[in-house]
C-alpha cells in the first residue's frame, strides 16, 4: 500500500511500529534542514583555533563569544597571505567587510538581545508540566563547537557515514536566493562523533564551490559531492570517508542522484535537461541513458524480480516525443534494449515501482484508470470502489486517521484494520470533556526533515508507546496545542506538556527527549525514562540558543545527540554535543522487563489474535538491545464479522452487514450456472482469526436464467452525440432481454457515475425493452458512455462517445521571453473556458505554410535560427476560433537577473500594462547607461504586483555576477530568517518608511 500513495495521492500514512497513521491532508514534501527547521547541520572549525569545551557532571555549556571566535579564526588562517588571496581576493574582502559589519551590529545588539531574552523568559515563566508531574535536574556530559567564519552560510548538510562509525561529514554553504546559486561552501569532517572537526577544503580545489553531498547507502564509506554549476560542473568522490578525494568534470548539471541498491559503484544521475545518465565507476565516467525522462520517475531493478541488475524503469517520452510511456531498458545500452511493458501512454508522474508492484495511471475521457503489474506480469485494471474516501493501509495494526466531517476535522482510531472507528478518549484530567461531543484530536503531520520529528511518533522497539501533539475539544485546531502520550496503543492518553514539544526516542527501550517547539531561544532539554510520567531537565547552554534541529545518531549504542542552532540570526552556527550514556547504568535484567497485552478497550482479541509483548519497565535505567524479542506470545481468536471487510462492490451498513452498493454490477455467475457469487465479505489482510464461522461468509449459489442478453443498443433521445454543459441528456438502452431476478443492467456515464437497474426507468415497446436515464454533465470533455446487460448465461455491451463542448472565449499563449539556440522549450496555452479534449490547436511557427495540429494545449519545440521567432496559436471549438501570438528572442547566450521595486510603487501609479511597458523602457535605458551596453542587447519585462518585479535579460556574453541559474535541487537546510518586524535577536522593531527605488 505504500506504493499506492505515489499513484493515488489522497492519503498520507506512516508506519509507527505496529501502528499506521493516516492524514487526509496533502503530505509535506521532504526537505533538508534550515536554520530553524532542522535536517542537516554544519560545523566549521579552523585548524589551530580553540574548538570546543568539554564539560561533565551536568555543567552547562557556555558558548564562546562571537568576537572571540572571529579573532581566533583570523589568527588561524594556516596559509601565507599571498596564497590565501590568490583567486580569493573578492571573497576575503567580502568576509572582512562582513566580519567588521557583523561585529559592530552584534556589539550594538548585545544589550537588546539580553533584554529580549530576559523579557521572554519572564513571559514564558518556568517549564510547564501537567499537575502531579515531577521535574528535576540531571547531570550529563556535553561539549560545544562553534563554526568559525561560517556565519554567512545559510545552509548546511550533515551525514553520519554509517552504523558503528564515528565519522560525521558536514557541508555548509551560502545560497544566494536572488541569484539561485551557491556562492561559497565549506566541507568538514569529524572522526570522533563531533568532538573535533577538520576542514577539508584544502584537500580539494580551494576555488571549488560545493552544492550537494551524498553518501552511498550500500557502502557509506563512499561519498560524492556535486559542485555548483555556475562555478564549475564536476563531481568530487571519496572511497575512504573523506581521507582522499578525486575530482571529475561532467558535461551536465546534476539535479538528483539514485544509488543502486546493491552495486555500490552504480549511479543514475538526473539532469536539469530531463536527461538520465549512468555511471558504473562511482561518477568517474557517465553515459546517457535516455532523454525526456520525468523527474523522480526512474528506478533501479528489483532483485529477484528483474533478471538484469542494470535494468532501469523509466517514465519518459516515447521516440515521437509526443507521449509519455513506461519504458524499461539496460542502463548501459538503453537504445538497443528498450521495451514498453505497458501497451499505451500513461499520465505524467504516475509511474511507481515498489517491490513486486508497478503502478501507472491513465486519464482519457471520464474517470482516471489505474493499472498494476504484480511480479512483472501483464498489467491489470485496478478496481476501486466508487464514491468512497480512501480508508486503510494494508498493514496489520492500529490505525489513526483524521477525517473531515461537517466542516470539522476530528481524529479516529481503529483496532480492526478500519472496519470500525471511534473517537480518541480524552485524558482523564479533562473532566469537562466527554465523548462524543468532546475528544482528543491529533496533528498527523509528517516532518519535512529526517532530523526533525513528526508530530506523532512511535517505534516498533517500544510497542504501545505513542507520542503526539494535538488539542482537546470538539475538533482539531491549530491553537492551544499540547503534547500527549499513550502507553497502551491509543486506548488511553495522558498530557505530558501543556504546550507543543518536539519529542524523539533516545533509545530502543522508550526513553524520550523533548525540547520546546516554539520559535524562541532555549537553554534546556528534558529527558524521561518512565514513558513521560516524570521528566529530568538538563541545561545544555548558559546562553539561549535558537535551535535549528537535533541530530540523532543512527545507531543508539553511542548515546550521543547533537543540538545545532545559533545565538542570533547573524552569528556563527553552534553545535552542542550531549552524551546521555550516564542515563543507563547497566544491561537490562529480567526484573527490568514487564509484559504488556495489546487490548482494544479491554477486549484482548485484536486483528484476530491475543498478543502479549515485553518491554522495559518504566523508570528502569538499563540498556535494552534492539534485537530483544518484543512479542512474547500470540494466540488466535475465533472469527467475528469485523474480522472480515466488505468485498469489492459492497458497503458496510449501520448494522454491520455488507450489502451491494448501488453502482455494483457483480461479476456474473458463470455460463454453466454452477459457480457461486461473492457473499460480500473477505478476510482482512493479516488477520489471524480461526475461521470457524467463515462458512457464513462463503459464496452463495443463484438460480440460472433461460437466455443470454442480446440486441443491446445505446443511444441518446435526440440522436445527437454533442451537448452543452449543464443541460439534460437522456440515454436509451435497448435490449431484447426482459427484466428478471437474474438480470443486471448498468449504465456507466463516463464521469465517475454509474447507475444500476434500480435507478433506470423501464419502458418496453413492441420489439425491445428500453431503459432510460437522464444525466447532466458539468464539465466539457469527451465521455465514454457504456451500457452493460448481463445474467448468468452471458453479457452484452454497447457504447457511445458524447462530446460535451462549449465555444472558446479567450486564448492566452505562454512562451519564454528568451531562449537559447537549439534548446527545447514547451509552448503552452490557457483556454477559457477549459475545453479538455474537445478543442483543436493550430500552432503557426514563423513563416510555416502548414500548422502543427494538436489536441493538447502544449507543444515541445526547438528553434535553430537566431533572432526573433514568431509563434501564433489558433484554438477552434464549436466553430469558434480564437488566436494569440508571441515573439521569442533566440540567442546563443544570455544572462538574467531579477529586480525588485519598492512595495508601494504601484500605489502611486496606474498599474496597467501600458505603464509597465513604459517602466520597462526606463529601466532598460538606465541599465544601458550604467553598464555601457547597447539597448539592443537588453530585454526588460515588468511583472504585475504587488510587489512589482522585473526580469532583465542581458543578451551580450559579458561577465556579470548577477546571472541567475534556475536549479531544481531539493532544498537544503536554511538559516532561520527574522520574520517581518523582527530583528536578529528575535526582538520586534518598528518598520521604517521606504522610499521608492529598485534593488537587484
């Protein structure tokens, strides 16, 4: 079911040990850590400088001052002045000016920050815990690390190189959001889990700017770094965890990488030009695999299913360049080995290859169709129930889901794989809250980063323990969020914090770490070893720290966590390493372990079995190994109706029975009339009940009819196959078969609606029996309408294609303003009103005498002549033709930059297209004078606001620092920026009036 998410979208779920969480909100996209989101950290420690302070016995860390760190950094350059300035004078001057400026600013802001932190602490008061919950101080070992000189770097990436390894790699970088490029970077390595770091830039080309860091999953000693393409297009590889590096130039820009699951030297690289490349020597040499590949839709072979380990699965354009196909081929010889496993076009972004399954979807007329191939067999159409919300993942266990009912979002729990649901019981301390009007509701959000916890967490190594943030009341809200915990798989809940906290598992036995989730600097963390009943407080820093994230080790035997953040928005990155080994004094003994039965409101049978688990006794500070047996015993129960789910075409009724849905046609009973038909039930996947009552749900036998259906014909009442939206259309089904107990008549209207015999009107005439139905289509399109008549002796079908159209009112052609010679581009059109599949598009390119005719509002094309290219598009529908035109400047080279104007610019101007054209001419003339370039080599386009922005194209091959490269890499860690009205320390300041002006 995990693979279905990529195809169907509607459900976001997470496997939490034995628990599955579903949320009907769109899932968040994965992202790296920013300076307030947490995914990856950076450490920058120059050689020879004081790097860290080691503290024990619970002594909090006192981070060194920013000015002291910069002085140490300046005195530890480690290279002769002439050599340091060679090729880097611009960078050194910038850093010098920046250091002076930041020093003055931080000096002036020190008092403001101190006062603000003091006021914030007074406002927040002491740590808040529920009544009766204790808190005491704890003593742990910690040390701090300041990233000297990297204060300007606003992004960072951190990786542990593998289990049982003490190597940490950190890449910090300065990403210019205006230019869209990385302009500076540092690479660091620690050999002792972060106790000390070495800067590795000297082992690389010092002028090299790195943008991304990758670690090979099958051999984590191998790392690969990608340089920023604006500076240099190359990859840097290491096979010894960063001891040595080799650099190789490449001819394309890497957007993403996919490592082979078992071949450690095999890589697939996806470029910004939608090309897929293959390397079998870990980045040294590359070979083009295929062009026109969809982003993120390429997969390596699955061992045991695909015969060749170098087979790749692709979603890409077919040789004509017009359709997307599912393609398989060998990475090293794709053109010679190319195959098309699915016999037709597929929708963009729909290919999912997951273990035994391959999923695709196809949208033509009417509802989208989904297809699946199991173990690489031919594709089969997936039967999905109509008019049903997505329900459950195929994983045994407890389900949590948020559902919107009557405008309210509420949280439900199921112990029967979604057969029955109930609201969450509120904590016992909520005496004014009682079911069903008031209950507990949880946020089921997935984190954007692996280094920041989800809003709800659990683990397979601590069965029954669930921690989540949420609210108590009639519905889920985003205010008054608190933190709750369940020790019995969601049956009962306790409040552990009266505010939102970020919580992690410290070990495999259920120890917990918590820090505040608010956007304020903090000095404390909290630890619990008894499932949240009491908390130990540790002051990890004397100065409040804006926490950007917490780095948890991949293997818990080290017992190390790293907190990373910054003292202010312009200070150096700061890492604080905390060793919590002293929490656990010994290996777990038998007296430290307890048994725990899984119950459903006291009922011991869950998913058809009685299960008893073992886990560490709350409060026992002992080490429990990950491979420790968690399930003690499992005994099957007798089956009940709720151990079965409703079969396809059946729906659960209020009395618990499964009855046929009105749209269900039924599979028929076979021509020999000896086969039965489904009873409407099938056992829930992974349910282990004993099937003593299964005969009650077995297929039933039915009486045969005398003749098979014949003479089936489908038509419309007015004999026409065209219609307008929102008008009545009457369909007629003619058949020689009279209505009988075994007759099934269905009308599929092509828009997701299917009506059965009970809805159709029956009007027999002298020759045939006629069934009628009137329907209204709300959207334009071509709809496949099909009539199905069947009984136990056979079936007959008839179909027609109805064109629901409307005249074209407006056409808006979208083209790039400037294009490189020979570069492929996509011309697209917006047609109002929308007319999918019913309009014809005529593309006139330059002085062509014949248009390119398509049925889609887009066209891929390349221009091979310099100068101005003229494009005109005509769209025809229902005899009405509308046209729009555009001009594209085709050049061999260009640079672009974005301009921003004062936010109040349009308040004092007419803000109409003519005014923006005049403004573009003024900007072009001004830039022409400033840079000494003829206006013939400039193009300026002003976009409507607010705020007003403009894009300037420089068509001359001059060297400029304002070039913009459009990249599509996944976003890395960002330094948290002050919100509107907030200065660098988090304090608010009054906005200053801004004069009209422009900034690049």
